[in-house]
């Protein structure tokens, strides 16, 4: 599959070069930016028929942002960041690191190098 192609259909089976995938501009709430001028790009690769499960690729450039997380499993493909979970752990992210974020967790992301991750988000019923 080329870096421009996106899988389609509810039962899509695919493989692609995540590091070569061209991402689309994403949204970042300006109120969430604490430092720098981070920008987000992303690609949704698959969504379940009921819309509860989303798989894709997400990237953010250097800076510091806050977020309230969804139920998410991800693997870092490139870049480095430190994620501080309010009243919880501090996650050091680097290529090959898998992370799990709990729905509702309040986080602060300090992105040291542009970070790209593949993810699966599960939304509540």
C-alpha cells in the first residue's frame, strides 16, 4: 500500500509504512498550548461501524500541551516526549514504546522531538 492510500471498509486488512504516511492537518485547542507552537497532523485509518473504535496515526511537533485522554493504546514510531499524568505516572516516550492512557486522565505532554504514534482509541458506549 502506498503512503497516500488509506484502508477502507469495515473489515479492512492492510499494512503500510507508518513513517512514510502523509498526514492531514489536525486540530489543537489553542487553550491547551502551554509552551512553544506545537502543530498536530493525523490520519484516521479505520473506524468501526458503530464509531466506537478508531485506529490511526497522530503526530505532534515540539512544545507543551495539556489534554484529557480517551481510552487509548498506542505505540510511538518516532520522536520523544514526556507525558505527566495528573496524580499519576510520568511516561517517557520514545520509538518502540507502547503506552496506555485511561479515559479521563488529565495529561501534560512535553514534546522534545516531533512525535508520531499509531493508536487505537475506544470510545464509551
